[in-house]
C-alpha cells in the first residue's frame, strides 16, 4: 500500500502558500530604501546588534516596487530565515514592475560570487525580479544557492531572467521548495544548450512544488534532479514554451504528480545518437515531457515485482504537449542532408519514449490519464524569437560553432538603439533610471477551445495566471485530492 502523505509536507498546498503573505504582514518589516550599490545587502546583513546578533531574526525586508537594487556582494543568511518581500502590484495606475535585484562588480571590477543570494537557511521571497546580467555583459550561472540542510524555500510572484544556469541551486539535503506564480525567462547562453533549469539539485530533496509558473526560452525546464533523489514532486498548471533540452530531467520519481501543464516546443534541440549518453538511461530518445525508468538500488535495476518499485506513485494527468513542426522540421531535414551517417542525423522527440509509455501500462501506481497531444494552443502573443532559436541551432550543430547566438526573446535589447532601455542596462556609475520592459509583451493566454477545458475540473491547462477568471475559482487543494485518488487506484 502506498504510504500516506506525511503531515508536514502534504498538508493542503493552498493553505501553506497563503502563509507567505500572512506572515509577511504580521512580522516586523524593514523597508529598504535604494540609496546606491549594496544598499540592500548592507541593510540585510548589517541588521544586527553591536555584538553581531540579529536584531530580529524574523524581520521581513521590504523592497520598493520599481526600484533596482544592485549589490556587489552576495546576500548571505546564516542562522536566520531570510524574508524578502517586494511591494505588490498596485490595483490602479502605472505599475513600474517588481523590485529588481541585480549583481555588479565592485569598484575594482571584481565580483565575489556567481550568485545574488547565498542561502544558509530558510527563504521567503515574493514580488521580486532576479536579473542575472552584470555590467560586463556576462550572465550569472546560478543567482540563488541554498546550502542548509532541511531548509524551506517559498518563492512567489517572482521573475528570474537571463541566468545561464538554474534560477535556484539546491546543494543541501532534504529541502522543501515551493515555486508559485513565477516567470522564468531567457535562461540560455551562446555556447551550449545545457543552460536553464528552474531548480537544480545536487543533494537528495524532500519536496518540490511548482504551481502556476511560466517558463519560456530556457535550455532546461522545470526540474533537474537526475537520480539525486526527490521524495515528493507536485507540478501543476505550469506553462513551458521553447525549452531546448529537458523539461523534466529525472527518470526515477518515487512520488510525483505532474498535471495540467502545457508543454510547447520542448526538447526542440532533438537528438543525434552521439547526444544520448548521460540522457536517457537506455540511450532512447528522451522525450518532450516525462521520462520514466525502473529504480536503481545499489547500482542494480530493480525488477518489476520488487516492492520498492511497486510502491512508486507517478501520475501524469491532463497535460498537453504541442510541437510546432513548421520551423523545426525543415531545419532537421536540412541538417540531416549533410549527415555522413544515419547515427549523425537529428531525430525529433516523441512526447515520451517507448519505455516510459510501457511503464504506464504495467505499473500499478503509474497513471497516464486525460492528456492531449498535437493541439496548437494558439497563443495570443507568443515570443517573437524563432529566427534566433533556429540561428542558435544552426550554430550549435555546426562543425565549427561561433558561439555567438543568444536566443532568448529580448524585446528591449541593447542591440536595438531605438529602445533606449533594457532590462540588462546597468553601468558601473550606477543608475536605476532604466527598468526594462514590464510587463513583458508575451501573452500566453490562448484560444484553443479543446485546451481551454482540458485541465482537471475543465479549466485551461497551463499557468492559470494567464486566465484570471479561472484562477480565482480554482483550488490547488482540489487538484491535489483528485490526483492523489488517481495514484492510489491499483491496476490498469
């Protein structure tokens, strides 16, 4: 019998998320004024007594909406929970956008770490924009690093943009992480497709919850745990558009609910035979969405009757996958015309490979129900960067790549002098007059009538923030209950 959800982890998700805002309102709050470089870092790390104790370890650090907070040092928390809450969007009038947090070299041109937040404890962060450009034109690899065992991270209504690698790297054991209502945008770089990731684990984790997020133009997508160990994964109502490689890089889920997500152009790099090592365990095509394999314990693959294998729960429900062949397939054909052998040809990805599909057919607690493929969502305003994606693929698959194509969608690019502003724009002299393009021009609401009723309870699939009326009547707790029932049903 499948173990009952542990009470501290599997309490109703919506109640836990509401605690983010209520705690911020009840705790002592320090509004940080933006007075120059390191104003934020100094205010947070200097909030101590003369002998170094925290004045209030539960303090909420409030950031002013529309300001750009620039630090030449990482914000480090040790021994206390870090709570950074930007001002919410105004209900009327002009919205300058979330408070931006950005990194810059110090006066000598040196910057001390490849991250903005170096965490050694819990994190609550809300209404902030983590921007990973620095004035030299480089990008940070991982703006947020967690190094405390059993830490809790709750990240809500935040934007992560232009990191080369993961938005959040978890290097410590048994963490619990919630991402809700966030935008992860343009996590890519020029000299390989192994970029991106919403979250990257290098230690076994307890819980990951991802609800109502949008991920666009990234090298990797929602998750990279890759056999490290993740006890529980709840992935509900996310929109993923233009993911170069793995949307979900994991094959050994033990308790996972992946539902109501919209996958568009995922794993668009496709694969050659030479690309397959260290991807799928059996060197199969990886697949656009979920990938599954039988567990490995002590270096040995478990048999299909092993109790550890049979106790796994994986529910893949009411998801939609669409791949726009109009632009990608002609590129694959053109490249394959130059391949000297069949093993060097690019092969497009299936939604999931044959082994994954077979596991849903025989495993008692792995269920694939209600999912839809090949339905074009017909986005209201998708990102206009297909030409850059194809240029990037052409360069990456070239025998002598130039590594000069940054393929994210950048409507306020520095390469467009007429824009006179950019989300990246930052000088050593420091000016916060440039805020970047907010809100972003993309609109991932859509008109496809099938997908508008394809989710659990006949709501749209994907991030419901693009459908405010549906979001207001929707409950994560109801989805959780419905998915749990599906996973506990034995047999097929």
